[in-house]
C-alpha cells in the first residue's frame, strides 16, 4: 500500500488542482480497515475519515467501492506475505 500513499501525497500536493477523490477514498478505506477491524469498517467510517483526514467529500458509492477495493488489496498483500514466508521455510 505504500504506492497508494505516494499517490495520495502527489494528488494532494498538486498546486491549483483538486485531489483525486478516488485515491483519497481508497486511502480513507485503508485507514478504516486498519483502525476499525472489529466491528468491520463500513462506508460511514470511510466517509468520516475522508472528511476529517483529507477534507474530502465523497459519495456513499465512492466509499463502498473504495472499501471493497481496499479489502481486496489487503487480501492480496496477505497472500503475498504468506507466499514469501512459505518460500523462506
């Protein structure tokens, strides 16, 4: 996910340009998954994080899509970690 945070920084640092809402939504979803594992984060949590951390106003649909995408990315990262650990043994 480090690539995601690079995109967030690049998106937010562009002078005279609006940050990319989809990137900010994904970043908010990533934070939501990390900070709210139980009970699982939902779209409302993503919306709150996007608003408080990035001053981004998202739609519920953007939040839901980003949350689903962040979950998929987390599963892929966990699978890669497991594969790496299996290769070391």
